[in-house]
């Protein structure tokens, strides 16, 4: 199964997707880690390069029969189609999960106060988050609102939605 996480920085997407990956013992792909490693190697990272690397790693792990958790902002229709294509090309089921924080004040606070967990990675500012292109969704998907919820509460809500999809 491919679990495709999407959402703006500061919504809790990485925390939640990492928690699910640990629970499922799934391969965890975080585009921020890939892109920062590319920068550290001296590769100019602009455009879809980090995503393309993640698509290929995901495909290889899915071919091995492993679940894959993809943690990316996934802001535009093209990247969303590409993630679905990874699973569809292999005949593997997938689920799209958008993580949001509906309380703008809380979201802004999270963006302003969080610390990076990736050495050398520069986190976006609130203005960068708010001004980022983020296309409206064209299809049904899971939407998980993390505002005013703990990680445990958000993970439980996600598991409930995933269980409803399976049944």
C-alpha cells in the first residue's frame, strides 16, 4: 500500500506520517530529507528533483511488497498524479491523505516555533507557507485536521478513516 501524505508545512504532516510509518513498520520517504541530502552532496535542488527520487525509491520498495509512506507537501495536481501513478503502474493500492490545520493562529504558531530535525535544513517562514502554491483537490481523499489535537488523537482519527476505507 502507498500512503500519500500531503499538506502545507506546519500542519503536523511529518509527525503524523512518521508515527504511522513506525506503527506499520513501513518504508518512510520524506522529500525534505532527500532534498537536503542532495544539497549536502552539492546538487542544486529546484523543481521536482527530490520528488522524482522519492517516486523511484517508493516504486522499488512497493515492488518488494513493502508499504510506503510518502511525506511531501504535494502541492500541485502534477505531483499528486505522479504519486498515484507510482502505485497504479504497479497495480498497488494507495490512499491520499491531506493533513490540514484549520486554526490559522495555531498553524502560524507551529510554523514560528518548530525546530528542524534535519541538519542544515531551513524551515519556511509563515509568509512562505501562506504564499506557497497549493492547488485545490480535484478528487476525494482523506482530510485530517490536526488543529487542537495531540499526535495520538490525530493518529487515532487517521486510523479510523483508513479502517472505513478498507471496509
